[in-house]
C-alpha cells in the first residue's frame, strides 16, 4: 500500500491554497484515494489532505513534463 502524504511532506514546503485545490481536483478526477489528517505545528494547526505518494509523483512529474525549458541557449 502506498504511503499517504500531505503536499507539504511531498514538496518539502507549503503548497498554498491554489496548488492544493488543483491537486485535490486532479485526485478526484482520476479516482485516486485521498484522506484528511490533523496536524499541529508552530506555523499551522488544522486538517490537511493526504494523497498516495505514487499519485503525487505522477501528478508533479506530468506537470514538470509540460513546463518549458528555461535555460535553452536560443
């Protein structure tokens, strides 16, 4: 079974509301499992969404594949 991760755990930084909503909608449309978990730390206390690590990898890999190269020499 896949490890369930929050976006913060996967990215190593806060994702923000906009990206969080995009990932949630993508998970729903693909029928991916997701759940909620309560967290409490000095910066945030509340519920966060968690997704299978394989879904997050697939989602962000596909986003990176569609991004244009920024350091092309021409």
